[in-house]
């Protein structure tokens, strides 16, 4: 096939995938549309927003939000090197792919129907971190070894199964989890060596009845322990009267 014809076919295919509003479709029921300076992704299992600074600030499954921007320096998800980094060069590379970059870092978001792959890159000669800050309502988690914990918690987790309501969000490619941070929030961290690139993967699924029951048990036990600790505090209040 002549090169010019191939080029025309490629342009025609992209035009077919983009309607007049700039919306692209890559799977049944899945769209990516630009809204002002941000992008909104609507997939069969989730909805996400990528802001003008390149940060994916919101990840919602049904009515359940999993990220928490706007607390302290949190952007929901973001690179950190001597402070939060902005990646203002945001572009749509394919119907289901967004990229964002700066001189120091880059990220490639690939969206699927119930999965995402974020390729995070440290373009500098100094170590940096990539953080996910979870919403406070995400209260139970399980690591790759199957150990459950009430959140926030601290540990060397390379994979985290996170539970909210009836949803399980599996996040792979992390280095560790730690908390509480700021308003009792859980942080997932991926450490990046100089010039290192890693994949952070996501899979959204319905939690099983057994998982829901276990998460409820874990959170209930943690709340009961916290209440007991408060009751046992011996405090004398001098002011106000």
C-alpha cells in the first residue's frame, strides 16, 4: 500500500474516532473527552479526570471516589521531588492514551475498560517518588501476600488490593504504603531511581461477598480498638471550664 494512502487511512481512522466535541471512543461505552484544560475518561467500570498539570486527580467507581486531591499538597496522584511536580505538556497520543511530561518527569496513561496502566518515568538525575493519596473512605486493604490491614497502615507493599463499598481496586507496581498522612489518609508510594521507568497498574472489579465481609470486620475491629484507647485516656481538662 502506498505510503500516502496509508497516511490518509490513518487520518481517516482518527477522525472517525473523534467527534465534533473532541470526544474519542476506544471501546463500547468508553470515552475520553477534553473539558477545558482537563480530560475526562468514562469507562465501563470507572471515571477519571486528568488535570491541566498532568495529574490524575480523581478516580471514581460508581459513587465511590478512591483518590483525595486538595489535602495539603496532594493532587490525588503526583510526582514529588523537593515538592510536587507539574507536568504541563498534556496530549492525547491515541484514543485511549494520554501523556504528560515536563523536563523532570513523564507519565503515560493507558485506559482500558476495567484496567489502567500508568507508565511513570523519572527523567532527572535525582531520585523522586510517585504518590497516590487515597480517600479517607478507603479503609481496608490486602497486600500481595494476602495479609489484611485497616487503613492507614505502613508496610512494603508491591501490590495493594483496596476496598471501598463493594469495589476492589488492585494497584500494582508500588514500593510501599504508609500513613496516616495529613487528615488520616493512606499514601501509596512508587520510588523511582534516576532515569528509571516503572509501570503502575490498576484493575477495577466487584469485591466478593467474602471480601466485603472481611473488610467490614477489619475496619470494625480497628474502630473498636481506637474507641477503647480513647476511653482509657486519663485526661484532666483545665480549660475551658
